[in-house]
C-alpha cells in the first residue's frame, strides 16, 4: 500500500513540474527584409487627385527618385506614401526599383505638381528630380 501511495505521489508531483524554460519560449526572429504589401488592382486612367496623366500646365514631367545610401527603405516608402500620395504597393515598387536600378520614375505629373512633390521629397531627405517627358521627336 505504501508503495502505491509513493508511486501515486510521484505521478502527481511529476505533473506539476513545469517544462524547461526553453521549451516554453517562442523564438521570434525579426524580418530582415521588407514584406511587400498586398496590392489592389490598378484602375484605368490617371489619378485625378494627383493630376497624373492629365492635360494642362506646362506639359508632362517625370518625378524621379534616386537611390541613396543614407535613408532606409522603410523611410523612403513612408515618404512616398505620405508626401506623394502613393499607395503602399506603389511606394514599395518604386522604392525597390530605385534601390535595385539606382533610379525610379515615381509618376508623370504636370510641372507644378511634380515640382511640389519633388520639393517635399527633398525636404524629407530623399534625392529627387523633375524631368520633362520626351515625346520621341527630340
């Protein structure tokens, strides 16, 4: 009888002993790359809010973004979302193109709009420029 009680107490005590600490902790590793955001399908035509691909003004101009070794990719994407009103997917694509190729076209705008966006990007520390769109006859 005493042996059965001892055996029973060992089983009960063993059930209350916590598992080793390593087994309880989850290993969380931060991502070393930026995850691409989900993309919405593009609608036909330009965005009237940004005056993209619309007539008027001093003609169409490309807003260019250049890669620089100072700013992080997350920061560049955030600036493109907040200052140029790009979606997260468009900002990510533009930032990655500039990062890999050294330069990316952010968009085609009227001169005044492109100049305004360029100024805001430069004030945020990005390297940007505005260039007129060539019509192929030059």
